[in-house]
């Protein structure tokens, strides 16, 4: 019969020896496997002196999760002494999934962001946007992330163009380059907004079970957005501009008609 007190004392001794080498980890794994209840006949195993995993871990001072890892490691590698046994670090990484360094990436990254300056966070965001397109696509699938991007765009627009709106009567001193850049930035925003609006069309069409007040509010806000868009469009010098795409399609259609 297992003398559980003796085994626990042995584990404690092994814990003291861990700093001297990883063999102690293998002994702890073996004892964890041998002294804890398995999936078999619990009554028979209890009669042998085995205890449940929680009690074993509590009395030895490590978590149940760690205890389960130790047991799985011995079951996979320790029960076959004739085979090539990996190092403890390799065995633990195999059962746990990933090396210690790989498992620490997420926590280290989060801790770094929590303590980073705004400039350092901005540098990381820029690198992600520029060099990790697939990660960016995954991120913007999240509604809250897209809304955060839109809020940042709106805040930037207010910061840059707000003073202009507040002083419409002042003399315009922006260079042609500044205005060119303004149109480029505006084009990027319009592409983003158009894509977002097109994306939500199917969802809007399925809101018949939402109360009238919220549907009306959304409708009126969209109407004001359309009015603002029309005002912006017509404010561009030279408007209205010909729809080049439509013109090209008409020419192609005419050429096709002549060829037939």
C-alpha cells in the first residue's frame, strides 16, 4: 500500500533538488502518476492509497493544471523506459503546447503595451498595419475594432479640419499641395465609409423586429449623411463631373453593337 505521507515528503525533497537538475521533475511526474486516481476502478485505486489530483496538488503546493501535465508527461514518456526519452523541457512543451518562450509571448506583449508610451504603442500599430496584413484583416473583422478605427479617423479629421470649419471666413492660405493631400485623405475616408455602409445593408434590411423609434432614428441619421455627402460633392469646383466608368461602358457597348 502507498504511504502517501512518505511520497509527499519525497516530492518536497525533489522540489528542493530541482535547481540541481531536471531529473527531479521526472521523479515528481512519476509520483504524480502513481499516487493519483485515474480513470479506472476508483475503489480499487483508493484501496491502494491513491488520492485525487486536487488533494495531491494542494498538499504538494502546485496547481491541478500542473499536476495534470506531470501525469500526462509520465504517461506518455515515463512508462516506456526503453525508448528515447526527451529532455524534461521538451516533454513539458509537447504536453503543454509550445515552448515557455512561445507561451509567454501573449502575456509579455500585453504587459509591454500596458506600460508603453503612446508613441511606442503607435509604432507597434504602424508595424502591424504595414507588415502583417493577415493579422489586420482578422482584427477588423471585429465590430468594436472597426468602430475604434472610425472613431480615430473622426478624431483626426476634427483635429485637422475642425479649425478650418471654425474659421470659414479667414483667408485661405493652404498651398495646392495641401489641398491635393486633403482630397487624397478624403478619398481614403470615403472608400472606408462606403465599404462600411455597403456591408451593413443586409443587416439593416433585417431590422423589422426592432422598435419603430430606433429604426426611424437610423433612417434620419442616414438621410442627414446623404444630404451632407451631396453638399460635399457639389462643393467641389467643376462639379458635376462625368461618370467616366459609365462613359467607358457606353463606348464598349457601342463598339460591341457595331461589331455584331
